[in-house]
C-alpha cells in the first residue's frame, strides 16, 4: 500500500506528465479534419485526467482524516531510523509474497500514448461515432430533429429541410405555440399529475391550487418558474451550439442542395468518391491520391468533385484535325484554342499559305487583338 507522501509524489508526477502530453498534442501537426477531431478528444481526456489528479492531490493536502500529519510526524520524530527499517521490511515482505510483481513506470504509459498519436490504429482512428450523413464532423445530421419538428402541434407553416437548417436556432418562431401548449398547465409531466391526484386521497376539502381551471398557487408558480428556467437554459445551449457550429451549418446546407440536384447514379458515384477521399485523407500527404475516374486535380492536389467535372463538360472530348487530331477536354478549352498561335500556324500549313504571308497575318492578328 502506498503511503500518503508517495501518493502525493505520484500525483505531482502525473500532473507534470499530463501537462507535457497536452502541449505535445496541441503542437502535433494535423493534416485532416479527422485528426483535428481526434486530437480534441484526446486533449479532453488528458484534461479530465489532469483535473482528477488535481482533485485527489488537493484532498490529500487538506488531510481531513489526519493521516498525512501522522506520517510526517513519524518520519521526522526521534525514531526516524526505526520507521525507515520498518518500511523497508514491509517492502521486502511484499516482494517475497509476490516475486513476479513488476512495477511499470508511469513514463511507459505516456510513451504508448505518444506512439498511438504518431501511428494510430483502426480503433483510435475513429474515436467518435458519427453518422454517414455527418461525414465525421464535416456536416450536421438534423433529420431526427426535423422529424420531431414537423410532428409538433400548433405549427401554422411547416418548413422544408433546408430552411429548417437556417432557422432552427431562431427559437422566437416557436414560442407562440410553445407557450400555448406548455405553460398553461401547472403540472407538466405524468409524475407531477400523479402526485397531484394522490394528494387528494382521503381529503374532504381540497386546495384550490390543485384545480386545473383555477390559477396556480405558490406551489404551481414555483414549478412553472423552475420549468421556465430549464427551458431558458436549453435555449441558451441551442444558441451557443448554433454559434459554434456555424461553419458546419453552412457546409450542411451546401451539401444538401448539392445532393438534391444530383441524379441517383451521380449520388452513388459521389458517395463512392467521398468514401475514397475520406480514406485518402487518412494517408500521408505524399502518397498518390486515389483517382479511379481519372479526374483533373484541383488546387489542393486532389481530384475535383465529380459534379464539378460534369458541370464544366470535361467528360466531353473534342478533336481538332488542324492541330493534328489533338484532343481537348471540355467546350471551354476547345473554344480557347482557336486564339492560340499553335492553331493559327497549323491552319496556315493546312491551307498551304507561304510563311512570308504568315508573318503578315500574325501582325494583323496582333493589331486586331490589341485594338
């Protein structure tokens, strides 16, 4: 059994190592959204562990049971050598009874944590459970909340999903029917109604505040105030979360609009591409990006989305016989190549115009474009 002073020393060491681990976690480079989310959760666990160690250390220093004071007095008293040899004897007796007992240093635990941070396994790569719609923290999945919203009573105008994403945090729109269906009854839950019913058992005269048609008494007003405080607290949390998730909220709106504009086949292709891109984000940045459809690369070195590829008509090829059957991807690139010098000289070659006149045509063309 550890002594009080040894427990204090261990908690001090643990707090210092936890602080060092949190600093290294914050300085660790994150290359994807998944790593950022996992890093935040690791920081949360380290911080909780740090607060727990601090609380235990504070309780030991407060010494409410007086054990720490007795231990310090025994070590600093006139029989300190006797105390030392008695503790040494207890340690030897412990290892005699448990010869295979191995003491693992605290540094080993934090070294394993650092290895998992550098080389995460499949279990540590998914520290949070997200739905497929959320895309591991990229978007919001409010379909369950939306289903509850459309089933509420007293709503005059029911919004579709996209306006609901923009207006769900505006709780002033819901206060009218909320006040109508929530605050007119003094006792809201079934348990409170049952308590009101059983309070009338065996009584000849009833308290007027128990009648539903009468105005509530002090007890009813007190419960109403508590109920309103709870609702106000929930509203404040909704406002705060809506502010923190503003970026994910805007991204969710764009994602829903993009999905609604696609056909069923394009949705399947985009889902396969999204899963491939998500798995590719977990790999190193130096690896070749996964590109089964041979899509053009964007500014970030990754394939552009399939819907953008079809929007610009890059899936359509144009062959130019004058340029030697050169293939151009998309109508924009095909129209642009008519103004370049390569097409101009190829056109002169095909029409067998002498090179002397070609220089004249080039000067006229340059003068035309300069004007």
